[in-house]
């Protein structure tokens, strides 16, 4: 079944600004989706001109999410997922991956973009055995995220928290770490954290991000490998640790991408 925490309405639709590029719509464009506006395509093309690898990064991040969710729903037996920064629905969303393994899995998506909200209610449908819900909430308010998520998830039982290419929206590193810590502190022992984000060591990506941040879109902040690894402090990292996302338990038929590291990711258990 699918629950509706926030049904789309005229007011929500009115908040969609098609004159300013938006990260969720640009990401959708890089993934080959159609849910975007000309301004998003222009911003996406400008970014890709400076950093051609961004399309591969978008796809690699999506593939990393898929491998992490399959592992968590399969080998670790997780049945609850809290996916923050959902983005626009595309192929192999978190609930689709999890419910292929465990039809009774319960998934809560969190985003605060009205276009994402409208599409989520239409497309993020669950199996009959499981539940899929969508929360219109802001990562800057983890308390509200947790309160709303508790309507669908049993927070006394293990939950997998996923944050994929999202933490850079929070400018201050200390605040970003604090938000993740607050979320994980509310989850019981045996919960998991799956995370990836881009590093600041790739010069082309850093320059493209700088130009993007000057476009009027909500800015994104790249971080050092050490800073990204810091998000896992206090947790038990699964093998192979915090690594380039193409190297995290790659599918046997998929070879890792050689070259400069663009994004790091990992999965960890709360002891």
C-alpha cells in the first residue's frame, strides 16, 4: 500500500519555480529523465561542459544505492528504510529494490521539492505487503523528519537511513554532521547508514560546482575525503569501508571505473 502524508495540491504546484534551476530536476536530466524544465537542461549542460563525468557520477550514485539497498534488505534483513533527499522518481527507486527482496519492506521518502512531491504520490507505489510513504520535510529539521517518519516506520526496530548526494546542500560541515548524528541517535542498535557524496579533489567537478553555485540554484558544497569519512564516526563500517562508489561491492558483471575519485560512499551499522 501507499500512504499519503502530504497530498499534492494547487498551493504545492504553485511553489514550483521553472525559472530557476533545481538540483533534483537537473539530476533527473543527467539520468536521462524528462521531469525537468529548459532552465534545468541549460544548467545541466553547462555543468557537463566543464565536468563531463557528471553523467557517470549520477548513474554510479544510483547504482551504489541499488547495491546498498539490496544488501540491506537481503543479507542484513532490514525491513525499514528512510530515504532522505529522494529526488525525482526514476528506475529502481529504493522501495522497488527493497521490495523485490522483501515485499513487506516499509519505505519512507523525504524531500521538500513540490515537483518531487507531485511525482512521488503518483509513482512511488508499494507492494500490497509493504508500505511506501512520502514526507514533505526539510533535512535541516531532523526532528520533524523523525516525527513524520514514525507514522509509517517503527523506530524501535532497525531502520536503514540513506543519504545519497545530499549532504552538500548543507553549507556548514559541523551542522551536516550534527543532522546525521541526530537522525542516527533516534534509531535503535542494528540500524544502518548508507551514504555517498562527491569529493572536492576533482578539479573539473569543483569548478563546475562553483559555476553552478553562481547560477541562482541552491548551492552545493563539496567536501574532502576525510570529511566524508567523518559522517561514519561511531558506526561500524561494512567492508570495504569508505571507498569510491564504483568499488563498493560492485556487481560481478560491472567493472569499477578507473581514474580520479569523484565520489565516496559506504554503509555502516549502528552498534
